[in-house]
C-alpha cells in the first residue's frame, strides 16, 4: 500500500529536510509544495494520506490551509501534522479547531518527526483498510441483492406464464404490456427505480385469472352478466395471491392486479375508484394492457388496426383512461413501435 504524503512549506530548506526524513518510510511518496494554494489544488484532485503543513506562510497560513482542506469532500479524516514554534499555544488551539491532528515543533527533531509521522501513517493505513473492507462489503451486499431480485423476477415471470397458460393471451403480451408501462412511466417523469418496479410488477396484472373457470375464461363469445361477474373476480383473486409479501415488487403487483380495471370516471371495478384515487401504476397499466389486447389477434377476435386502437384510447381519455397516461403513450409512438417489434407474438 503506497501512501501519498503532501508537505507544504514556503522554505526550500525545510522542504529539503522533510524530504530527507521521509525517505525512511519506504512505502511513501512525497509531494512537496512551497505554495499552499498549489498544494490545495493538488488536494482537490487527489486524496493524500498525510499532510504536513507549516504555520507561517505568506498569503495563506497553515491554519487557513487546514480549514480549506477539511472542507473538501472526503478529506475530513485525513491525518494532518502542523509545524509550529514550541511556544505558540494559542496557534495550536486554533489549529486543533481547524482540524489539525498533531504538531511538530520547530526546529524539527528527527526522532520526534519519525514517531509522530509513523503514528499518523499507521492511523491512515487503518483507515484505508476499513474503507477497503466497507467497499468489499458494499459490493457483496450489492451482489446478494441482485441475486435476490433476479430470483424474484424469475418467480414473477413464471407465475405470469402460469396465468397466461390458461388464457388465450400470449407470453409476448405480458412483455409488450410491461414495457409499454415502463415507457409511459418514463414520460410521466417517474424515477428509474419506480420505472423498474413497474416493469417487474406489471406482468402479474392478470395472475388472478388462474382462479377463473375455463368455460368463462376461454369463452369465444361475449360473456353474459353472471359470467362477467365471475370474470371480474380475477382482480380480487390476483390481489389475494400477491398481497402480504415483503417484496416491493409483489406489493406493487398486488395493487395493480386489484385496480387495473378501474376507470378514470369511476365506472370500473372492483371498487369504482375515480381519478387520482386509482393508483398511478394501475392507471398506467390500464392504457398499456387495453392497447395491446386490442391490437393482438386472439382465437375469438381479429386484431384491431393501430388507428382503431388509437381512436379508442383518445375517446377514452378522461373516461376509461387517465388523460396523462394516454398522452404519454401516444406522444411517443416510435418507442411504442420499437417495443412491439422487439416482442412479437411467436
């Protein structure tokens, strides 16, 4: 471990003496400055391991240097030795307040210099080892968290495919729909973190369909009132499957499963929520899900044209759909087409 020592003194003789004494520390590199401003500029760009600074210097004395040095980010704990006259008690107090760790007396004594410098370097080595350990632990936590998230996402996709296996919708539908959701979220100004949560949670929106009987779920024609009442239960079923998890993704998925059939004017189900009372993620999913369902071919229907689906979304602004979500979707049509091309059926 090479340690970087910065020595600042306007006297070339003192710098020469410091350089000579530092040579005994084989693992150190000395940076000499006879101008404190130049030394400070160096310390802005580099983090030294020890600073040895004289008090008496023109333009900027040692105390002012220490004060400015300590104000730099990441320099709060770097060891600082200040060189002063033996009788300058008041100056030492001010230097301690500014952030000095220890002092060297003038004229510098070789043995005192060696001992105090060795102590400061030992302190710095310990600091760097702790920093290395902290960085290693951070990396390990990051890796472990990434593995957990990967397993969680795999579980979500598998559960989503389980629901899809009973539904005439294709696996590509949940991929298109979830990426449409992320697109809308991005253009509404949601954070990257929330965009990713929505992308991961959206595939679970219809997981409750696993509890709907085949004769209703797969019926090719229009559902009657009684059948539709049973079909509407899938929002509650999905919520019950997903609710109660410690996972933020599954909590979000539960919210979406329950509310993605609510309508902006309050005419949806299951609770007849309206406007902002509908969770934002559910409002986003409503636009993405309906558009992809309309433009996808199913055994019981032909795909709508893009113009028909766009007209449907526009007509539903403020009624079925949140106007802001519709606008964020339609105003970024090129991205919509890129997602559709990327996740084609089959």
